[in-house]
């Protein structure tokens, strides 16, 4: 991978870490981020384990056109996630500008009886495939595809997230009070990518 592309890739990947008791609040913020991001004209892919249940009908009606720009992909396992990411690399229409992967650490590995190191290896493969997918989409659309991944604190101890995320792009959920906190980091990263800043 050439240095400008690697630089852009690591700036377009955002990681939000937090604790399980804030998962619903963070999901609401991610959904609001997705809605606001569609104002750019780009589509959003939202990987989640289960459908969002707390979205009021009035919000769905108010943002019905924007809702059409968000595709929800429900996955429970690492295998299913990898399959969908590989499929996504072949898409030629409806290419997203933002991929959100919620509760990444809760995706079930093929064999739950595997040891921690084997499970971490499989999750690292998914992060690698996700980074490759973001890169592939960025090349196809000749612009930056952004990515947001959320996971719990404990997962960071054994996953090599520094391979995929700059320190500046790892946010603590306690410092994310709304979608504007996420979007401002994404805009700052877009500016640095456009101006080739390190």
C-alpha cells in the first residue's frame, strides 16, 4: 500500500470504546451520526446485531428520505460479517461513504470454545478485511470512505487496534456526548487527508 493511501486509510477509521451499560446511548448517537452523514449525499452502511427498536415513528417520517440512504445489515457472527464485507467490495452501485460497525467485540466467533488468542486472531482478520474494504471503496468512489467501529474496553487489551487506528481516532464513549463529537473528528480527518497532513 502506498504511503498516501495508508495515511488516508488510518485517518478514515474511527474507533469508539466504551462499557456495555452505555451501548443503547451510543447506538442512538451512531444512528444520529448516520442520519446527519447522509446530508453529504453519501450512503451509510450500519452493521448491527439487532434492529434499532427505539426510533420513533415520527422520526422515521420526518427523515424518510434520509432513511433510504441508510442500509442496516444485521450480523451476529464474524463469518457473516466477513462475507458481507467481501460482498461489499464487489458493489458497483449504492456505494457507501460511511460504514458503521456497532459492538464489534460481541460478534460471535465460529467456535465459541476457541481460546482468547484464536478469537482475537479472527477479530483481527475482520478488522483487516474492514480496512481493506474501506480502501477499496475509497478507490472506487475516488474519495474517502469513513468507518466507525465500537467495542468495549476489555477488547482493546488483546486486539492490535493500533495497526488500524491512529491514537487520535480512538475515542472514549464518555467523551462522546452526541453525533457532533464524532462528525467533528471525521471532518478534521477529511481536512487532513485532503491536505496531506500527517
